[in-house]
């Protein structure tokens, strides 16, 4: 049982106040500042398994998992052991090392669309590079993205983006020239007709379509039946590329990601989070004839000092090994379904209108009748009720993502007792909302 005290946050307050003088908003990534849910951000001291301890000694059951990477639980002993061994041999080489081959082979074997892969240091880098590759391969400039989808903070993606951009209600970001975003076309998620119209109006001018195959950055929004298949057909017919941004869904929804789960194979895929096991790794990969355009095999330039570093490769290799163990994804599905169905039931029993669901270890809930098909629907949910729910759950020792425009993540370390405690906390909080 996680012991929950009345939430004293003295140390968090002191540290966060100092942080705000040192770093913009006191954070190194905006969503951490709790802006949309209000209240005092929790300053972490340590994590282990399914749990967080903050600097005031409060313990929380964690459903953020450092935004997805901690799928096997924080500081898994086998990951830590592997890292300690690797550490003795160096933290970064800036040169080829066999560990890169090992993780590359694992990714290529796992992900249906990937015949060749390039490692980078973040999901943003992976998405930036894949966009350049889409354009280099097709010779076309325009790209289609979906409202509410988030593909990192590169200029051309900051158009109706999700995650922290949506959380902060930023229309788009200053500092991004119109000339850059003029090639970025947008459509509502799950709206195939809107995509067909864009292609009709821009015949043979669109390099490709990039999307989160299951949206996590506008809240949890699954694809409507036929949506992914429709995008595959539309792009194929126009000679455009289909790109799945699986930074969040990769190795989360299935070992082969959303593309395995939904049996739709894109031309290119981006990855991140889980493949680094908590260390900085991103990746982009796809069909060999496309990837061989990337320097130094081809002319499309992309580079990175710490790309493929031995520590990150080691953490990724061990994490994927753990995910290959029999029953891993069945456990994630079972535990997450038990959690989200319990949360929805608790909300309905206490008079709230909610909708939500899960796919494997990824879940979400909206204070709305639903169904939520896209970002516009998500924005109409009761955001202030979500904020009160988030704060209440935090007081009960449950750490949820501090924004309605995020998803929740289960790990293999969560126990039945953790789920039961979470549901008991939810019943308490929801009855007072
Ligand atoms: P990073 O640059 O944050 O590693 O990855 C960017 C990215 C790209 N694509 C998808 C689908 C993503 O979810 C992300 C990053 N996810 C957010 C959470 N929604 C990271 C958390 C944060 O921004 O602090």
C-alpha cells in the first residue's frame, strides 16, 4: 500500500521557486509546470517501479512513467545492472559501437515498416529528420499533419499542435516564420474526407502525411475504424508517403507498435521514449530505398554528437528484452483495462459524464459524454473539472499527467493493489468534485 500523508509540499515549493529564477517557468519542458491544472508542481527526489517519492517524502503511484519510457517500471534492476556494466566502458564514443547494431536489429525485427533505422537523441529530432527525408525523397514540400497531434517542437510542426502547446493554449508559437508553416497543411484527426480534399487541392504536391496513429497528445484518441487504412490508400494513390509518429505508441501498444496492432504499414516511422529505456533516444526508420537517402549513404543531411551513445543503447536494449518476455503485453492490457474501466465506473457512479478507454498500456479519460474523435471534441470536455480531479488525485497519492491533453501510461511494475488504491482514491475525489 502506498502511504498517503496530507500533501506537504514545502520542499517542492522552495525548490520550484528557486527554479523559476533559473529556468523559464522553472522547468525544462513546459507541461511539467502544472500550468493547465494549477497548483504546486511536485519536485521528484527518486523513482522505483510504479512509484515516485518527492522531495517532501510523499509517495505517489505513477501513471506518467516519465511520459512513457518507464514501461517496465522505473529503475528496473536489470536495466540498472546493464547500465552499470556499460558505464565502466564509457558514456559516449562519438564513433560506431556494436551496441548500435544490437538495438538497430531489435527495432528492425520488431517494427513492420522499418528495414533500416537511424538513432537520434529525442522524438523531436526524429520527427524533424523524418520530415526532411519525406521532402528529400519525394521532392515535394507540403506535409499534412492533424490538429492536436504533437510531433515535437520543430518549427514546421508547431501548427495546431497538441501536448504542451495545447496545454498552454498557444495558438501556435512566436518565432516560427509563416514561410516555414505555409507548407504544413492540417486536417481534423479521423476525418478522411478532409484529407481527400487536401490531396485534391494539392495533387502531387504533398510529400506525405504524418500522424500519431493513436493520439496521446490531445488526450487519448484512437483512430476510427478505417481511418489508418484510408490514409494508406490516399497517400499510395498520390505518390505521397505515410509516416507514423510512434514516439509514444512504439513498443507501447504492441511490441511492433500501432502499425502491428492495426496492421497498417507506413513508409516511415519515428520512435523514442521506450527505445531509450529512460535515456535520451529517438529514431526514424523505414523502407530501405528511402532510408538510403540519408547521409552519408545519401545526400540528406542529419547528424548528432550523442546519437547512438552506448548508455542509451544499453538501456534501450535491456528494456526491449524485458518487453519480449512472454505475457508482457497481455499484462499491460489487463491492468490498464482494469484501471480505466474502474475509473470510468467510479466517475459515472458519482454522477459525472465521462468517456475514455485504453489500448494496451496507454489510456485516457475525458469529462465529456463523448465519443471524442478529434482535438475539437477534446477541447469541449470539462477542463476545469479535470484540473480539480488531477489535484484531488495528487492529494491522494496518485500522479496523473498534469494536462487533459496527455495520455496515461501503465507499467509492468504496477500491482493489483496499486490499481485498487487508485480506484479507491478516485471514488473519494470524484464524489467531492
Ligand atoms: P521529445 O522531443 O519530447 O523526446 O519527443 C517529441 C514527441 C514526438 N512525437 C510524439 C508522439 C510525442 O508524444 C512526443 C513527446 N511527448 C511529450 C508528451 N506528450 C513529451 C513530454 C514533454 O513535452 O515534456
